[in-house]
C-alpha cells in the first residue's frame, strides 16, 4: 500500500487491479472493485480507460453520513474529490460538480441534488482565486443545483447533497469524519470504566450510540467510485474485509445497472 503508484504499475504489470481494469477495457467485465492503492488504481484507469469527453481529471467520490432535513431524505451525502486529484483548477472543480450531481441522481435517486463548494466562508469572494472562479462558474452551469459555499461546520448538517473540493482537502475531511466516530466510541468506553453513573447513562444512550456507529461504519457503504472515465472502478477501503467488499461489489453492480456513466456523459454534453 505504501509503494509509489507509478513504480507499482511499472513493476507489476500483472497486478490484480491492472488485470481487472484490462478486462473491463476489453468488455469482458463491467466494472472494477479494488481495495488496493488508490494512486495505482487511478493510474491503471488512466492508462487503460478512455476519459469521458472533456474531462481533465478524475475524481474519487465518497459518501458520508449527514443530518436529514425531511423524512425520507438520504442520510448520506457525496464528497468529491477525496484523493484522485490532489490539487485542482476551477474547471476541474466544476467538472467534479457535474459528475457528482449525475452520480447522486442515479445512485441516491435525488432529482436535483444540491451542490456545495467546500470553502472557508459563505461569501462568493472567499477562498482564493481558484475557489472564487469555481463559484462564479458553478453559479452559471445549467443542470447543476448550486447552493453556494459550504463551510466545514456545515458538512454534516444536510445543506448539500454533493460537496465539491480538491482531493487533498477532501481526503483530510473524510479521514477526520472517520476518526470522530472512533473517538466517540473510545470516550464512551472510557467513561463507562470510570463510574457506574456513566455506565447507567450509556445504557440509556445505547440505541443512539449504536445508530451513530452504524452510520459511520465504512463497511456498510461499500466503496468510492472513481469518476471521469468511460468505465467504473469502485475503490473499497484499504482495511476492507468480507462485508465491505461485498457491499463494494453491490455498489458497482448498482452503478452499472443504473447507467451512472451514461448519466454523467449525458450531463456533460448538455452543459
């Protein structure tokens, strides 16, 4: 997992992820699922899959739990990029918004996903030249329901269905959200060991804590799609065991059945 992606792909031309990508490129399979190195997976896709017309960079999209604002609303929002493209220009952020919106329409069945741009403030002049330009362009893209900038404390409040950011920031955010769940669980266990009163309180809160654990359990969500190519690759968590891999395969099958790539391509052609 720590091996440099370019070296890994060069030294191991028969690695499982490369073989799987080649099978899909030849039409012998419909999608790839891997828990291997993210960089190697993106590089394998770039070498063997054609990019969608006009797409400059790929995006790794991951779901995360958020508050819901109305009954029946999906409890998961989509965050992209979370590691495929470390630094982005405004054009790439706009393309991520288009791809994420199309993915949410197909997978989450949200007719008009609200798209937010992760930033340090709500004003349209915040965040430096790239984010200001991305905001300006997103405000004018037809078919994208852009709701403006989303600040860090708003990520889990349900203000947007799709959050757009560069890969470096997105990866930090995703791992922070994963870590919060682990910390809460550890704090609860520590409190239970300190006092019978805390143990009693935790018994009262047990169902709520269990719900929190289930919402933040990455094994339940399968994996993150790499978007931007004519074929799909689902990147499962590096620590994935049987349940997570099974769910990643289900995500891949659903994405193929629901025509995610076709939806993204049609959306790109319409803007």
